[in-house]
């Protein structure tokens, strides 16, 4: 794997010609996705600024153009009319000011009448490489132009460490106030969220205080990508606690999860009604973001990075890495979040495949109705050996996923198996497979397992032991993948 110098990682992209050859090489990869958002070159990580505005869905992501490395980050813009078919629009936020000289980091979006406001973290480094994080603003107008504010909205708070980032904008009609939630770290290295407020969306921000979450005062050493969503009379605190061990999560120390409870903006207290739950039981899901401005109090639309911090993937050697999950519908059922694939994904269905052939299309949807125990092995060799195993034990209601049987193994130290105890017997699996990913939706959204997988050319079969009915559909491409900078 390539060793990157600081100069290479933080090099400024001056024109598209600098990465044309890189794009042409990457296009040849057998692991390029067909219907997931992925980078034109280099590295993709957190989704940003997800918002619905004037019949279009706008979704941005962190992008480092030079290779599979975390370096100088841009906001890359994609657009959709249906959350299924995506068109690349190019860079929206350039790190071109002193306050963001080493990257335009993650953030969120707010809609006004004729534009979208994008709130992001300006990652500044001085000559001694000391970090300062600034909360910054870009106005993306409906005519296609973007205007970056010449000064940050505010700088780092001195009572916290340098780790202050990922602003989430929230407007509260009741208080007639805008709030910004910032993921942060206390001076004694505890993860937290700090809050700023203003009667205006673009000026006069003041520090309101630290969010109080009783029972979670010592829960990891940094909280990234915070958000508070209101769904069906429930407040949901979504965040990513880091450097934290959680039972059943193996050696993974970076998590994406949520707490259901009640938010009081007057006292800045989020009162939990239960424990912390992980959003996704798979191996590769982080930095989830819910779309703004969908105008539906019964649900949210969520997308996440299909990856993890401090992890590596087989395509790193091909000079690219990362993709986003499929957008999911998020609802609340019995004090738990339910994630379902969007109904409009059915428009990608192309041809039905005879499951008795035991051949697995490269890009497909599998709909499996079943009862009782099951052993379902995907990405096996022709003789049925190896692959990713899905095992269900009816007596204990355990569903177990293990990808250690695949030829290309990676991030083994983080764990290669995951288990989820189901509230109800397993009766339905809806599985989306792309060239290098799998998303397994269990029992109409009771659980989801999201993982990167990199099957060899020999690993395109499956085997199954169990009772049920299966439909397999090949899926059409929908990600555009235009080379637009």
C-alpha cells in the first residue's frame, strides 16, 4: 500500500486534467458500484448536506481526489429526483480560504426560498500543524452559483479540545431560534455535543452550552456527526461515539447509533428513554445523515458512509475507496428505529433470475420469504464452499452474519462476524448486492446489516438450506458516474 506524504495528501486540485488518468484507471476496477454513490477518483467518506429542495434531492460527500487516503477534503455534489438515480454535479465547496486551508469537513443543510445554506467545518492548520476548527457557511443558490461567506460563523470554543466539527443545523419554530449541534470532545477527553444558537441562520451565533445527556457523560472520547431528528412524536439523538467498546461489536471502536428520548431546548437536555442502539449491525456503516426539509413528521430518510474510520479496503491499492449506502426510510416502531429500503428501488429491477441455477448476479436484489432455521451462503465458489454466511437459529432467534469465508478478507482485527437477536422469528430477508457491497434488511426493517464485500471472479454462486420462497432480480445501473469535477 502506498505511503503518502503530507504534501501529497493535502495537495490542492487545480483542474480536472490532473485526475483524468486516475479516473480512467479506476473505471476498470471490477469493484466499481452500479447503483451506489461512489467517488469519481480517490476517497469518499461522510455524506453531507443531505436535503430536499424544489423537487430535487441534493447529497454531498467528503472527497479527497488523490487516492484512498484522508487528506484535503472537498464537498462533492450529487443530485437526484427520486433517490435512486443520481447525477454527479461536481465540487461545491473548495477548501480555498485560510479558515479551511486543510479541508472542508462534514456538515448539514438548511433550505430557504431560493437557495440552500451549507454549514460545514473549516479544518485549519497553522505552520506547526496545530488544528483549529471553524464553523463555516456556503450559500448554494438556485441559479447554480455558490457563495462562501468570507468569515466563519464562529471559531473553536476554548473550553474544548481541537476536536469540534460536523455542524447540524436545526430550526425550532417554538423558540423561533436556530441551533447548531457540534460534535466535540471535553478538555478531559470525553465525547459530547456543544450547542450554538441564533435568531438568524447566518449571523449572531452565540454559545448556548453543552448538551446534557444523563447517563452518557462517559461514553467514548469523541462524538461525531450529531443530529436530533423528530419522528412520530419521538426525539432521536443520532451520533457516532469513538474509541468505545460495545458488547457484540467485536473490536470495532467507532460506532454509529442512536438514543430515543426527549429534547428540551430550553435546558439543553436530552433525556434518554432507553439505551444506545447501533443503527446498523453490519461491518461497514458510519456517519449517518438524515435529509432535511422532507416535510414528513412520520419518517426520515437516512444515508450513511459504507466504511469506517481508520480502516482499509481492497480497492485502496486501486487508488479509490468508499461509497454511500442506499437511502433508507427511517420510522419508529416500539421505541426502536426501523430502516426499510425505499419502494422506488423497485424501478431498478431488470430481469428475474432462476434461483435453482445457484448463480449470483453481480448486481441484484434477493427477496426471501422463509420460516425456520436457515443457512444461506452468498458469494460462494461453484462447489458451494466459502462465501458470506447468513445463519438463523430459530430456537434462539439469532441471526448471524460471517464474511470470513471470502477470499478477500480485510479489517479482520475489527471482527468478521456479527449477531443480532431478533424480537420476532425470522420471516423475510431483502438483500441488495452491488459489485462490492451487500445490504441485508431483516423482517421489514427490524435490523440491517451493511457491509463491503469484494468477491473474486470465482465467487458468484450461492447455497441455501431452509424452507421458503426466493425471488432474484438483476438491477440496472443508476449512479451516473459522470466524470465531472
